[in-house]
C-alpha cells in the first residue's frame, strides 16, 4: 500500500512514472535520480510524500496511531517542563508537538 501511495505521489509531477519502486537495504524506497520520497505505515494506514525539488533532501513522513490513553505518557516523554503547561490544552497540542519534534 505504501509503494502504491508513493507511485501516486510521484505521478502528481511525473505523469508517465511507471517504474517499480524497489527497496533498499534499510527498507527505504529506491527512487530515480531527482526524485525524493518517503513512505510510512501504521496499522491499516499507509501514506507517502514525494517531490522532484532538489532543495527537499530532508523530506520525510511519519504516521503513528496513538490512542487517547497513551497521550499523557507521550507528553511526559517529549516535552520540556515549560512545554508541559502548554500541552494541557489538549490532544491536538500533544500531537502537534510530537509532529514537530
């Protein structure tokens, strides 16, 4: 599913892209020169992002399923003392900080 999503993402800017997306030694997608992309899986979800912009060498995506009961523990692991007060504003803030970090 992830490679299908990556194919669709690449097709947004390379309409004729039909090449197979092979796997590198670490599981990373092996893409043609000039294409940068990332895949993530979590439970039944798969997402991908791709670009042909040379300045996007750090492009990546991550997908996590985080249950409500895990949020407090997550906030304790990722937040500084100063950030914990801001996180009391709710789950959306915790997930935003997780995504940024």
